[in-house]
C-alpha cells in the first residue's frame, strides 16, 4: 500500500485539478508524482478525510463551470 504524505497529496491534488480543467502544469512534478505511484502497484491510500475529497470534487466542478 502506498501512503502519500501531506506534501505529496497536495502535489497530486493540484496536478489532477489542473489536468481536469486543462490548465498548464509542471512536467517535472508529474514525473515525480508518477514515481510515487510506481513504487507500489496494488493500492493507493491518501490520509485525508472524506471532506477533502468532497472539497476537491466541488472545486473541480466549479472550475469546469467557470470555463463554460
């Protein structure tokens, strides 16, 4: 199982958000994040509560609506 620390989780959140809204992102950060996921192949666990996931989903929806 891979557990991301807070800094890693923030990088992944920012990258995913930028990708979903077609914003520019750092290729070096993407390569680094991919390396975190390649270490373990079975499961990924992020130590955030469900509130964090809900906030991320709301942020993504808000950004997508702002683009239209």
